[in-house]
């Protein structure tokens, strides 16, 4: 599976995951919402670390900069 995430996409996903973690640890979110957002945060971190988003593949999307 080729890498299909650019650096800006990765930074945004990591920032969102950190924001969700902060909301959780400050007890701003709880219950089902915390579980759902926690799963989203884990998915964002995982895809950011490997630079691959499986959802982009079927649509042929890529945010990675292509060489000219």
C-alpha cells in the first residue's frame, strides 16, 4: 500500500487526536462520546504514523505532494 498522506494532513490528524486526548483527560467528554472520539483519535494517530489512509485508496485520493 503506497503512502498517500502529506505532511499537512498528518499534522492536522495528530493535532485533532491530541485535542481529543486533552478533552478526555480533563473530563470534558465522557461516556459514549469519549469512546467514539477515542477510537477516532487512535485511528488518526495510527494513520498519521504510517502515512497511509485506507479510506483514501478506493477514491484514489492522496494529499502527498507529487514530484514535478
